[in-house]
C-alpha cells in the first residue's frame, strides 16, 4: 500500500491577491517586463468588456506545476475605465492560487523593482462589487 500524503494549507494563505499598477508602458510591453521579472509566460487572452461594451486588453498565464494563475488587465482605454472606482490605476494584476504571505511580499517586491513601474499597490479591500469583480477576473 502506498504512503498517504497530506497537504495542509496555513490559515494565512489566501486564494488570490490583486495589485494596482501604474506604468506608462504599453500593455504588451508591461506583460513582457513581468514575464522576465516573475518568470511567467503571460500571453494575450480574450479582452475584458465593461458595462458600455468597451474592451480592455488582458493577458493570462497558468503555472500548472505551482497551480498559480496570473491575469494582467488594462484599466484604461482612452477616457474609459474597466474599473471606474480605480480611475488612477493603469493596470490590474491578479494572482490566484494557494498563496503564502511570503510569496505575495516577494512578488510585489519584484514588481516594484521594475523601473518602468511608477506604483504598485496591493488592493486589500473594497466594496463588494469590486471584490466580486476580482474573484471573477
């Protein structure tokens, strides 16, 4: 009989976190920078659509070995915003999976180390509509 393996998830582990990123870079260039820095393989995916049917570019990568997914979405197209509550944010970057606080801190540090990024802020809370949007992103 094979040995039984049990995995435990610590209470501080979470299922996702979201970073608000400001950068003057084009979406494809920011995806490339994040790929190089985080060792991901973000690729363009289906655009996201807001309530006015405006489309916003998005990129996605699933690390099948680690079980972590990465989604980068533009928040601004001209005068339109994917998330009007975050008008001062250029990009939304969501990372999902079983994530430790240490992983979150290291990832944010790596993002902030890029000179092309002027701000990277962890979004910890918000109105229910915003949090539901992030869960479904």
